[in-house]
C-alpha cells in the first residue's frame, strides 16, 4: 500500500507554478492592504526603512532639495546628482536608492512590488537548487517511491520545501512591509546556484555584488574557495597539495574576479557619492554601538559604557579592558563564520549547509542583531531539510526554542520601552538565553545533518 | 500626570477666545525639549503636523551621546474651533546609568508656549517669546506675538528606568562567558559533524 500512499501524497501537492501564483497573489494583496492601512492609521504597516529608501531615492532625483548634492569627485566635476546620504539613517548602497527611483515617478509602492518579486525569484531559485543539486542525491527521501515517477516525487518535494520560504510569514511580511532583504537574498541564492552549477565566474561576480550590497556575504567566498579546491584534490586530507590548491590558479581567479566586482562597484559609487557612501554603507557598520532594540547581550554593556567613547577606559585593569574589548565577540564570530567555511567547505556539495552554518554563527555572535538578520540564514533551511535526519518532535522543539527565545526577549523589551519597568538586567538575561538557545538549535541541526558522500557528486 | 516608559504623546489643550480678533494671525505651539527627548520629524509628518524643529535630530543616541542642549519644536496649528488640541509624539533616549537599586530618572518638561504670531500691521502686542529660543523661518512674516494663557499640557514629566552601573562587571563577565561557552559548544558540534562525514567517506 505504501507506494499508493506516496502517489496520493504527490497528487495532493500543487505544482510549483501554482505555488508561485498563490505567493504572488498573497503579496499583492498585502501590498494593497498596506496602502489602505497606512492611509487610515497612525501606526503604519510599512517599515520605517521603506520611508528611508524612498526618501533617499527622492534625494537622488532632486539634488538641491535640502542642499543634498552628491559629494563624489566625479559628481562634483561632471554631474549634478542628489545625495541619498542626506537622508538620515540611510546606510545602504546607493544602488538600492537607484532601484527605487520608480517610487517617485511611477508609484510609491513600486519598491514593495520589487521586493515581492525578489521573494518569488528566491522561491524559484530554491526550487531549482533542490531539483538539480539536492533531491536527486538524497536517497533517504523516498525509499518506497515507485521507479516510474521519481521526477514527479521530486517536483512535489521541491514544491513543498519551497513553500517553507514562499509562504513563510517572516518572509512575506518583511518584503511587503518594505524591507529590502529580499534583494540581498536573491544575490546570495544566485551565487549559491552558480556555485553548485560550477559556473565559477558567474558565482564570483554575484558574490562581489552581494558583498557590495552588504558586507557579510564575503564569508561565503572562503567556503567556495575551499569547495573548488576540494573538487580538484582527490584526497580529503589537509596535505600540501590541498593547501597549495587553496592559493592556486582557480582559487585566485575566483578571488580576484569577486574582489574586482566588489571594488569596481565601490569605486563607481565612491566616484559619485564620495566619503558619505564609504562611511554609511561600510565603515559605520564596523563600529556600530546599538545599545537599544538589539537581541545581542552586548546591548547592555554598550549602554552602560557608552560614555567611554565606545572603547575601553584606560583606568581599567587589563583584564577588564579585555572583557569589554570587541574582540571577545569578534574572534569567535570570525573564527566560526570563516573557519567553518574553510573546514566544512571541503564538503563541496554541501554548500547550502556550510553557508547556513557560516551565516548562523555570524549573526549569533554579532554585537548587533535585529529580526531582519534571521532571514539571512533561514533562507537556506528549505535546502537543508532533505538532508536533516531528526524526528518531527525535535523539529518542533527547535522551532519553539528558536521563536520562544525571541518572544521572551520581545516581551521584556515591551516592559522596558512601553511600561517603563526597570528590566534592563532581565532583558540582558534574556539576551543570554537567546544566544544559548540559538546555539543549541544550530547544534541540533548540525548534528542531524547528513553530508553528501563524495562519490555522489562527480 | 507622569509618563512611564520611553514613548508617549504630549497633548496640549488650547482654549481660544475671540477667535475673530486674530483672523490675520497664525497660531503656534513652541516646545522647549531637554536633550533627553527625541523628536522624529518623519513621524510628525505622518501625524500631519506642520512644524519646524531645531535641535539634535539623531534618533539613535543615548543621552550620554548627545550634547546637553535643548531642542525647540515649533508647531503651526489651524485654529478651527474654540478648543484646539495639539498632539506631539515624543520618545526618550536611554538615560545616563546610575548606581543603586532600581535606578530611575525623572525628566521635566517646561509647559509649551502657545501664542498668536501676527504681522506688523496688526494691533500692538506686548508678548515676547523665550529669549533663548532660536530663529524660526515659520515666523519670518510675524513680528508680534500674543502668548495665550490657560493652556494645559500633559504629560509634563517622564519617569524612565536607567541602567545600573553596578551591574557592569557582572555583565562583562557573564556576557563573555556565555559567548565563549556557545563558541565551544558549536566548535564541538562541528567536530562531530566532520567526524561523521569522514566516517561516511571511509
């Protein structure tokens, strides 16, 4: 009876095209609702960041609106272009503001439709990666599937997994509220797709573009270099041949093309918008001191020591200065996010898993963490599910712990911000719970993951 | 009334008498706000307020990160009825940490100055705005002012919690300890994953 049961299961799953249509309709409805809601309520549905992007786009189109002329050397000499960085808290690449120029001349919600479209593209990329690179090599999926319709089974499975992303409330709420994370996810997934297709040059260009958009995707370069090195060295040991290939021609070509893309994009933006671009898009993020609205336990230390110019006081003992040093979080963060890339990247077919671990550890140990950061790694979960061998009870427990830690923190933050209770200490304790519980969730996922066996990946 | 928490709306009631006598004038509310208070210009736009703000526009810094200078918010009001209500959303920066059990900080607001601003051709008026208030371009065409009495505003003070600096050492130690423990746990789990992969390949 089992094969018939499986066939019935497959038949109940709609095609991927249907899923895309449902996802698109859902997003259009939410965007239309957001327009109605914002017009009738003081508390807006739209994220404040969308206002920031839209204002930045307006400033580009209208130089001299508020004395906001671009300050780059090229712009000063040849062009009169507006400065998006005249908008306070605009801390992104100017390319994002340029993408949203139609907000001004077409429709204010154009950006939301763009982000929603990126969501759909991401769903399609997830589906393709599953169909081409993961499901065909995951034998444990369907031991009882009839040999007649493995493709149909795979399509159903891939559609179900893509649903995790496309119908994830976190995902569609973020994009329809006007957060631009979907664009970065498109770049990252495209990089991953090309990497798995072994189209090295395309992967390098996409990685450079991703890193220009936000710096953190640089970490994926380490794992990809490790992966392409591993593909050319048969032995999986850490011998001289491997280490030599790590800095060999192929790896260097990839690194140069990727870095070159990043530098060219940065140079163009600097030429037009000058130091404000460098500072707001990159330098600001290296020394962020978010003392508020920040899941990381470092929020309280930052707040208590803010008046010490962000650094350690010279009056403190050496070990106190060490405790306050940013290196206490930076070293674990970089060791894990880069080290796992180097070490786990040797499992070249497991790039989605490696990138998930790298991103998770990067976010977990970052001194700043807001809800939007979680999408950077939840993006990869549909690609991992087929290869994670844990019971459904453990899945539920992981989900409950992951969400529960955030809910605990948010409840206490509400007590602090809106009810004025002195719960700084309690909020900090919940931040520690967030770190510990999310580390546990990562541990469960890693322990349950079944790596590809190398012979399957020729 | 005292606001608790970091977010509130300052509501000012302005009873107007002899409205017709000020037909050529404009009605304004001037708030002098301490450095602890955050004014979000974009939020005020959302509330449909017509205003000018002179002061620190950084929305993100704590009190210890800004200069101890007041901000000035001038709101233009349409006097359509005998009683005008002006609601201004305000937010509070995290205050300077103190010592002690459950430390708190009280922020007092001065009552806002409500006034008619009239052109020079108007009848002679004798009021003056606070001397330390800055020049506002919204008042460029007005040279005479009539300050209104009997206006009421609420809340005029904030009672906010602040961090306890006695926690600092404890926070430093435990934050680093938990971070390192999480790091060690993840490294251990990665080692297990690699070993499992190695066994599979064997």
